[in-house]
C-alpha cells in the first residue's frame, strides 16, 4: 500500500534532504474557469456595494444578472463545490436559490427577456462576462459606488422629485452642458436618478479645463465621489441621460416689502476693473452676479485682494432686494440661467496659485435685469439664455 505523507512527514523528510514528489493540481476546464470568473464578478459587486446583488426593477441590468447568476450557482451542486472555497463573503450562506418570481423552467433566452436583455447574449449558464472592456470602462465612471450612510436624508428629495415629475412641476430634458452640473441638481444616468449633493473646489486639468470632485447620491441608496467631468461623460454617453429641471415656481420675490415680509438678502451685479485681457476686451459684457445677506458695499470692500472679484476693484451696477426666499436657491437659479456663458478665466491669488473664480458671466446687463424681472413674476423657468441672440428666449422656440 502506498504511503501517504502528512505535513510533519514532509518536514522530516525535508530535514533529511529527501525530496517529496507532489502532484500538480489538476487544471480547470474552460467551463470551470468561466464559473469562477463569473463568481469573482459577483464578489467585486459585493466589495463595491457592501451587499449581495438583488432582484428587482430598482437595480440596473448588471446587478439583476449578478443576482440571477448567484441563484444559479447556489442551486447547482457542482458550482457550489467549485466556488465555496473562494466564498470569503458568505454568499453561499444565504440558503438556496431565490429567483424572486422568475419561473425556473424558463430557458436562458426567456430568462434574459424577463430581465430586458437581448436574447443573442451568451447564455447565463455559460457565465461569460456580460460587458466588453470598453463598456465596463464607460460604466466605471458612475459604477464605483458605496452605500450612502445618510440616505434617509436624501430619500425624501427623490420622492419629491418624482412627485414633481408626475404632476408636471418638473420635466426631463437632454443633458447639454457641464455648467448644468451644480449642487442641488438632479439627473438621470444609467437609468437612475442622481442628485449632486456637494461640489468641491474647482481645479484645472492638464488640458487647462475646469473640474471638481462631486458627491453624487443615487436613488438606489448608493453614492459616488466622482469628478464632474466623469459625470459629464456618463451623461453624454448615455442616450437616455437627462437633466431633471428645477420645479416651476410662483413669484419668488417682489421689489416692495409687505408688512410681514422678512428680508432675505440682495442680488448684486458688478462690473470688473481688472486688466485681465479677456475682461478688458469685454468690460461691458463681463458681470458678476451674486447674492449676499450683508451690506453690498461692505461685501465688495477690498475687492482687489479677493480672487472672487478677480483681484481687482469693481463697479456696482445694480442691486435687487430679496424677501422671503432662499438666497442659495435663488443664486443657483441665476447661475443656471447663465451657465452657458460663465466666464472661464484663470487668475493668480496673492500667493501665486492659479484660481478659476465663479459667478462671472459674459452677458449684457439689460439681459440680467430682464431675468430678474422674470424671476419676480415666476416665468423665468420658461426661458433660457441664447448667447447667439444675446437675449432670453422661450424654451423650445426656434
């Protein structure tokens, strides 16, 4: 009878200088390699999302495919035996398969059809990769997400947005400009609603373009710390990518205060005295539009020492008093209207560091004044600024 050596025997023989012949591990079949590769994709999903993939319409197609794939692996004994040693996340501890209403006697094409996938894709039992490397790279711009710990704070916002869409207070429009990506904005990308909760400091890419780190919350309870240009690329690549408009509002403020009105602040319009070539060549067009709760003269004091004022003195062109409204929301609204003509110039601060100031726009003052009047009467949401005509035009006109 052949002798079976233990680990202690091997160590003893090694001390004696005797080599122990070991049998090489049996090579896996192509099918086994595909099964393991498919299971590893599920494991990466769990690493990124902190949970197993789920069935249901709220998940994207890849999560739903992973969920079905995991069910199939659980219910097939040979697959369980192959993947169980690799299961450091306890995915096989979840019990037997649960196809969540999908009939077990469906063939692969019918199963894919239930999930909304073209039937000419590889069969699920083959467990091939369902995305090409190019498709996966495009999806990674928005797919590197994690669970949103404070999603309870944002969930009511998504619910309100859906109500606004249902009753016509909001609508969806094709995404057009990077300038539309601002805190407080909603988008549809990859079939999910996305909310820009935070936007970091603007930086410059190697190509001299502006970018910023965002905190984006998705309506499935995940979030991503992505770059603004990554979200822009994802929206541009997605044929169904949309911008959800701001809600149609009634009158936001009036020029006169009623008895019980509470002062909210002031819109101010400035013209720069900077000698920057771009500013100097378009001095009558370049305006800063801001909102402040402080005295405007106090706000612009020492402008030449502040990057937000282009490190130069400014001329106060106009002010408009606000009552009973959110200053930040109004400022966001104004900047959305003129986002297409935001001035994109780089200056240096007092320490020689490059800065791209915000709130400066290449727009005639009379258009700003007209926009404020339309904000007052609540009709501004029907208009966009047309740089070619240098005027406000009704959405969809022309």
